[in-house]
């Protein structure tokens, strides 16, 4: 399954982080190289790569890391 716009993103502990807002594709291959997770204020949006993803379902994307680790980036 591939990353989709508007899908809910959760961390490894199940905490909802936001939704997929933008997909950045490699212009040569068409593969997704990065994606942006829109978060509610005051949290900053997250700029992640497919390597950060643990699992993708129709409704959610589960990340390999926790929200705390992502906030340190």
C-alpha cells in the first residue's frame, strides 16, 4: 500500500500526530521520497521519509518512532 493524502499518522505508541498533507516525489522515478504530516498548532509539521514508516493501512500510517523522538529532530 502507498502513502495517501489525508491519511491519519500515528507514532509507534498509537498517538495521533496528524494527517498526510503533502507528498514529495522523485521526478525521475515517481517514488515518494518525503511526506509532510500536518499537525495542530503549536506543534510543528513533520517532514518525514518512507523509511520512517512501520506500517501502512487504508486509514493509518504507523511510524517506527515515538512522538517524543520526532519532536527532538
